[in-house]
């Protein structure tokens, strides 16, 4: 009870001192808000870009992916034998297996020139691997002859596309059957076609495909199916969905400057916020040395002053985090687009609050070093 009473007393004094110097309180809060806003913006953009590269893996519905050897992320390039599809369909525990074609294509523009798209060939009518997030038209349009589905945010870039528009893709006339929204990974947007049409456009041999998507039956372990298929298919790479996601994240971090660029932004924002909070808290102590000396003169110990600073740190951290997170949430909604989205998962919000509390506590501990040297006798000088 005595300890609780001392905490209450120090909390009252801490809040009174904060409110007594509103300018310094505002400066400290702004330091925390700045750190929260910039670090969450940078981290949210990074997570959004990562999700762009994971969206096909997450939406394809496959528990296991059979890919060409050396694959690190889903991209065009190498191919595997269609024998892998037959092997997968004949394996124990497999519910279904479907081929997926991925390749680069160019769309000829009416005014001249061309634009690139990433062509996805998916088997009709199951349409494993997309399309999804349709805003115009229906996925069933891919069952119509020479029909493709494009990305809505790229309509103007592709020459003012509309449903029914005809464009030349890799030298072949196709009709627009609908539009998706937000399917823009790093690089060209996704464009979907029936598997046979995609094979014709990409000039892929009949006995080759890019990937094989495999779904396991309920209760079957995907890792066990993947291990079995890997033994059967030594010339291919077999990955569970979780393994493919992890490989893609490693690839993005290692092969692009995104991780370093955005990561350095997070670090800089935390350092700047820490410096602002430390300076304002230290300045507040220097400006109130006589008050702290008075507290010591009436029996306040260094431990009590530590409690005072802890209370101030927690208040600054929680207040600044609340304001900063509110601002970054509004910012995320304002700049959201098909090509960029700030992702703010609950885990990031929780980590932000913990990080800000730790940052403010470290700053207050530096201020406490100065307080420990304050002598009660200074009040009488």
C-alpha cells in the first residue's frame, strides 16, 4: 500500500509538472508523434510492397507449388515439364493439381508503342490462380474466345481500355472481358487469359508450363505432400505455400534496395524522435532543478524521482502513439491506390506502442542521471 501511495504521489507531481510547462510538453509529444508517424509510414509501405509480391501465392488457393529449379519468387522465365502435373495428380493426399503459366507480354497501343503486362494463364473453368478482385466483368469471360482480363488502374496506360476493346497482345488480337483492381506487383500489372490462349501468346510448348498448383485434401499435411513430390520430381523445386512466401520475402529483401531504403527511414525516424524526446525531457529537468531540489529536501528519494520520470515517459509514449497512429491511419487511407497501400497490421500497432514506451523510458533514464546529482541544499542557496 505504501509503495502504491508513493507511485500515486509521484504520478500527481509528474502530471502537474508536465501541465505547468505546456510548451515543452507539446515539444516532447511532437517528438513521439514524429517517430510514430514516419516509422509506421515507412514500415507500412514496406509491408504493402511485400504483400504485392505475395498476392498470387495467397490467392492461388494452392497448398503446394511445383516450380522450376532455382525459383526464389513467382516470376516469368524458366519452365517445367507437364509431367510434373501428371505426377502431382496421381499423388496421395492431393485434392487437385492445375498448371499455371506466367510470362511477359506486350500490349500494342492504338497511338503507337506498347506497354508490358505480366500474363497469367489459368485453366478454365476452375481458374486456379486468378483472376480475383474483379471490379468490372466476370472471371467467366475467360471462357470466351480470345478474351483477357486486365488491371483497372492501367486502363489509360494501355490506351483507354474498356470492356469489349480489342488490343494486340504479342501479335494476337484479344478482346477485353473485364478488369481487376490492385493486382500490380513489382513491375508490370497482371493480365489474365485462359491457359490455352496464354500458351499461344507466350509461344510455350505443349509439354511445358511455368508452375503446378497443388491443393491437398482436408487433414493432409502439405509438407508431407511436398516432400513426397520432391522425391518424385528431382528436376523441379517443390515448396509449400509458407515456404514460397518466405522465399519471396527473402528475395525481395536481398535483390532490391527496398528493405534497406525503407528500413533506414524507420531507423532515422526513431533516432530523431529519441533525440527530440531526450532533449526536451533533459531541458525540462534543467529548467526545474530547484523544484527537484525541493522535492529531495522534503524527503523524496532518487527512486521516487525515477517513478516520476517513468510516469511522464509512459504518458508521453501513450499520448504520442495515439496521435501518431491516428495520423498515419488517416494517411494510409488518403494515399491508398491500386499500386500502393500502407499496411498497418495490429502487430505493428502493438509493437509501435511498446517501442515508444521503451524509447521514452531510455530518454528518461538519461535525465535521471542528471537528477541523481541534484543536492537538496541547493534550495537554500
